[in-house]
C-alpha cells in the first residue's frame, strides 16, 4: 500500500471548473474513495485522469505515487503534458519539477533561488489496492474507506486486472446494471446466459453499514457459451452481491467443484455523464488459461452491458421510486437507490 498525504487542507479545494454534478452531490461523492488508474499503466511518464470533473495527474516519485491537480501552479499548463523520470515530473512549459508530496523541487530558470511553497502542487491521498490506484478529493480522517474484495489476498486464488472500459453513461446506472439479475437472458445470450431461462427466483437484500448485499440462487450458469462442460444439470448457482455505495459492487459466483470467481465492479465517475469501469477479479480455477482470453471474454460481457447503459433515459439515476416502474426482480436496484438516498444524494445527480 502506498499513500501520499495532501499538501493543502481539503476544505479549501475549489470545485471543478466544469461541473456536471449538483454541488451538494459533488461534495458528498468527493468524500468517497474512487479508483482512477491501473497500477500497471503508471510508468515513468505522468498519467492524466479525471475524477468527478476534476482533471488529475498521477505520477511516480520513487516508492510513492502522487495524485495532484493536473495543473502547474506557475502558468497553468497540464502536468500530464510533461515528462517524468520515476522520481519527479517536469512541466512541459518551463521545466518546473515536482517530486514527493507534490513539492516543487526545481525551477530551471533560477536553480540557486529558494522555491516558494506556493509552487507546491495540491495533492490528494493515493492508495494501491487490487491493482488499482484509489484516491479521494475531500478526504476525512486518516483512513481509506476502500471497499473490501473477497479472496483477493488468498494465495489459492489468481488475481486478474482486466483493462478498464469507458462508458458514456452515469456510474449509478452502470452499477445498477451490474447488480441486476433479470437482464441475463436478454443481454448476455452471446456470452453466458440462456435465452430460455429468464425466470428470476425470489431473493432478498440485506442492509450493511456500507450499502447492502444479496444472495441470488438460480439455475442460470456462468460458463461461457461453447465451453465443453457448460452443462451441469441440477446445479444451483449462487451469486453473492455486495454493494459498497456509491459506485462499487463485488459479485462472488459459486461454481461447481467449489470453484469461486469474484468480480469487483468499480465504477469511477469521470463525470455525471462518463464512467471508467475497473474490474479486478480473482478465481481459484482455470488459473493456467491465458490472461488475454479472460480479458477478451469479460470485454464482451462488459460491452453487452455498455450498450444498454448508454441508451437508458434518463441518463442519470432517478432516486425517487415513483419515477419508474418496478417488479419483484428489482429488489437489488431498489435497495441500491435507497442506499444512495441514505447518503444524502439528490433525486438526480446531474445539474
């Protein structure tokens, strides 16, 4: 785990210049932890990302990872345009260099002069977990409230980080689609589901301190279509959903022969209209298969979901239960919307 502390108090941070969220909602979401990048994609070069409409730069400074506003305090050029060496990042305009904790360590035009603290970057905490870099724009306290992931540290399991996927839709819509159990027979028939098996058996949700969980048992299998041992007559598939509001959920699928597959759906809100979805997963079977096969199959599943999320109206998630119709199969989505309301979020997120 790698952590960088904030250089300036969080309560003086300004709001992003371009806001797609209601201000009150943004302030709530900014207190939550979100992933912004895969650890493996961060090399010596600085990486530009966006979270909650806020442009950020991520770079390596020795053993630590720095997350900061993507803006050089000298003349306002994005630092993601600059160069890094694994220890510092240099602005592309005048070569100012920034190191650990966002401190300005070099001004090439005046190498012998003292560097004013005003040149230090505004930084945010950075934590590595599940192969992802997590941060928080308005941290409260010293801890990192990052959702747990079952079996990730279990040596019997293989850890996998699929490439992220961008979705032109709101994170809440994407998460709700991930926990929806009634869409399999209509959306995922090219990957794993059976179009002749659309029935949703009764299930319940249980409130937890961070959201809710649900255990869903059915005969819908999770083997890829075309797999030779796909059929397991009479086997009851258990899918255990754990939702950590606002935008993270894990799904633990119980396979035959004590197999387990855990998928984390971490929907990072780039804006209220764009989501970057990260999907770390782990499993205790088929550990010798090529990773590219895993990437390709899961991308097909994610793409099936993306098409629906991007087409939904309204684009944001209506938290007022009277604004859409519901059926018994929607218990998870109803629980999810209730949990978001409990956080204090508004009926609609976008301004």
